[in-house]
C-alpha cells in the first residue's frame, strides 16, 4: 500500500470511530456553550478578557478575537483531554506494530481526523459567534467575516498544535501515561506566560512566533508603548470601564498571519515526527489476584436454570409496563440517572431558567435521541408489530416518558417555585420536555437515526440557552 492509501485508511477509520462517540457531541457543545458566558454584557463587572483593567468594546472583530483567544488558551486542556480519552484512544497496536505500513502515514491520517474534529468545534463556535454578534452588537455594525477571521486565525493553529502534541505523546513510551499529561500542563502554562512577557517587543515575524496561542498581537497592537503587556485572560474585574481596540490592525500586522501559518506547518511536522519516533508497546505481565480479598470480591456462580419454570403470564397493566419500560430505556445507564439526580438536586439551590433547565434539557436530548434511534430501526419495528400494543401506543408512551423525566428533574425547582408563588419551573419543564420528546420521536421515525434528531435538538437547545 502507498503512503497516501495508508493515511486515507487511517483517516476514514478514525473519523468513523469519532462519529460513533457521544463524546464528540459533548465536545461540539463545549465551545458554543462557553461562548454564551465568555462574552460580557454592557453592565458586567467581571470579564474573561481585560486590557489595562478595562473591558474591550465588543465589535464584530473583537468578538471573533475574544472567542479565538479563549479557545487557544483556556480550552486547550479540554481539547487535549478529549483527544487522549476519546473513542480513538485504543489502537490495534498488536497488529499494526508487526506490519510494514508507514507509521508516519498512519500518524498523519489519525492526525488529520483529530484536526477535522477540532475544526468541527471551531465551526460550531463560529455559528455561535454569529448568533452572539446579533445579540451584543448593533445590527448595522455586524461583520460575520471579521468574527470568522478573528476566531480561526487565532484558534486553528493552536488546536492543530494540541492535536500534534497528542500524536507525539501517544507515540513515545514515557509520555503515553500520566507523565504526558504533566508535560502538556507545563507546555500549556509556558505557551501563555512566554508571549505575555514579551508583549512589548517590536512587531515582527520572530516576535509573533513566540506567541503560540496568538493572543498578544491582536490585543496589544493599538495600545500605547509601555502598556502592551497589561492584560488578563480568565476572570478579571472591570476597573476602568471600556476600551476600544483596533484588533483588525493587529491581525493584519506585519508577520502575524505568516506566524500563524508557520505554527500550523510546525504542528503537521510534529505529528509526522510522532510517527517517525514511534516506540513499540510492551505488553504488561498479567497479574493474578489469588488473595483473600480477591476471593471475597469474586462474583458468585450464576443460579442454575429451572427447566420446569412456568411461562410468563400476560401483564395485567400493559400500558403502565410500557411506560415504565420507556422510562428505563430513555434513562439508560447508571451514569445518566446519576447525572439526572445531580441536576434535580441543583434545582433546590440554583436558578431553573438559566442553569438547571438547560442542563436537564441537554441530558434529556441525549437520552431521547439515542432511544428513538434504537426503536425506529426497520428490524425492530417489524418485531414490535407482533406485540400486544401497537407502535402508536409505544410512541405515545415515549413522549409521556420524556415529559415525566423533564418534570422529575425539575421537582425541587418546582417546589421552590411553589414556595415563591410562581409556576415558571413547572411550565418550562412541561413545555421543554414535551417539545423535545415530540421532536425526537418524529425525527427518529423519519430518519431512523440519532444524528438528525440530536443535531436539530442541540441547535434548538443552544438557542434556548442563549436566550436565557
């Protein structure tokens, strides 16, 4: 096989494994959800980005730059953790390490899949940035091109570098474990501290190359000499009102664009280096636990089958049994139910409209779409036609179960609302639960997959969150 064919095969395999992972959907939500809270309002006293104690005026260009800076600084650990723990973390090294295929080609193929996934995250954030621009800037000043340019020019090379580091660390035996996370943490801190210390240097390609995260030049370009290094990223108080920055001139300044392109090229070379330096795995010897504790914790033998057991009798309440079954299948898994319990408990302390309601709806979207996709498969639909209850009854039970879960997660908030003489949590939980269940059922029956219902509901969920 040629190197191109090997890289293409690795790319397709990794993308297929990504597409089957729930973690991909959660990653796609991290950036847009964060964008909802990163962009300050006019009266906010704390901002994510502060320059000389002032909050930047939020123009279209500044909005894109702000989203890009937060992505290239604060979100890099999230991207690294996801790449290290997602569905592609386990590879068939027992087979691959004895083949004659080019390891550089395999590394570049997997790296391309990582970059494609992170590019999807930036695309989701771009759309979120366009929506936020409509909310926080005057309509006659919105420039979607400036939002997109500021975000991608800053964030894309940084995310490509994180994907390259992941590929390099996974290729070397010492950094495949916890030591790799420690190394990344050290490099991440250095990538933020070093450019901030050199913010007063002259604008040049060499000076911009020290800024891996790409945030110094856009923020400091229009500031006076001696005040170019006083900025904060994270959470900073607004001490001196608002300041207007010419970030577009910083993005177009000498050597800046070339430095971002250079960092993207370096990231590709680092990924190829990972394939070149790939170290073979060493299987660990199996440890057999034969002590007293191991024997006490060992599972017992299963109960013997009873061949004389009578057959199951028809249910006396099939509709109730169907509803209970739908409830269990929507809330599938201990983790889902534990998360639902935590969300419900939070309703006793936190605001339902802005925090608990969106969290409960997000959890419900994943449960509803996964179950709808399972039950609407052609083979299973043919099987359910032989059941006592028709398919319409199952779909009605599906909607009722979705409404029940929504109300169950809102119970503490509903109790707080009743004590305060307001029915807002009850009305919101009923409306969002019913709407999400109906949409998941209809789209699942139409498309017979979880992708389309999940995408539509997540877009609607983000609009609900942004309007909160």
